[in-house]
C-alpha cells in the first residue's frame, strides 16, 4: 500500500467514526420522540464530537491535496470526502433539532396518528444505508437511497396536510401541530442529506455526480 492509499484508508476510519456518531445521535433523538418519559433527564446530543470529526477530516484532506500529486481517482476520493462530511455534519445538526422539538412535544397524545413514526424510521434507515453504501463501496446501494427520497417528499406533504386538517378541526392543539410540523420538516431535511451522502458515494466510486461525469 502506497502513502496515498494509507492516507485515504486513515481518512476512511475517521469518516466511519463520524458517521457512527451521527447515526447514534439521530437514533437517540428519535428514541426521545418515541419514548419520552417526563421523569427522565435527556441530555443534548454529542454534536461537538461530530464537529471535531468534520474538522479532522477536512484538515487531513487539505493536507493530502497540498502535499501530494494525486491521480484523478485519488483526487476524486479526497474531494468527495470533503463534501460528504459537510452533509454528515448537517445530519448531526438536525439530530439536535429533532431532539429539541421532541422535548417540546413531550408525550403529546397522537404522535403516532399522522405517519410521523413510520417516516422517522424510514428516514433513519436512509441515513444508515447511505453510510453503509460508502463503507461497502456499493454504488447500487447508494442509488437505492437516492431513489427513496421521492417517497419522503410525498409523505412529508401528506403528513402536513393531515396536520392542517386536524388543526382546523380542533382535534389537536396548535402547539402540537406546530412542533410536529417542525419535526417532519427536519425529517425531510435529514432525508435530503442522506441522499446527498449517497450522491457523494457514487461520485467517489464512479466520478459521476447527479448523472454528470465530473472526474
């Protein structure tokens, strides 16, 4: 293994750790939403660790770009990772957002009546699968994640419509409608970033980004 391969392998280790922390934060936030207990203290997600991993990956990538003469395939891997970790960092931010509004909702009646619980599981699986596609270097699996984003967009609009209808009928409180709308919006954004991660996986593996060959 040459020096470039060693550096990229080392970068992979940090990206895996970062992705693992992001997934843990998202699962924790979703667990609070699903299983809120007023007698339990819920700490914030560990977003500082996610940010530290992002800075480490960026610093390593930039050092590699500055000190090495890279072949096109190696350049693709390094630049793709630079962009990928930005989306992973945003996923970490949305884990905190999700936790914030899950705590505001507390154990509000009707959490599972609008399709939010199913959508949450679907979206978290998209994140897990996008990361797995990178670890396994599986472009087909990455494409499958991308294709699933349309379903999330459709469900997002349907859930919002249900919430508006229920709010007008006074079957839910305005507070519940607002906070749940925000939770669903963050789920839609999480799906977008999972899709972006999958798109960067395809770029790293093939040189194609959004069906256009870049490198």
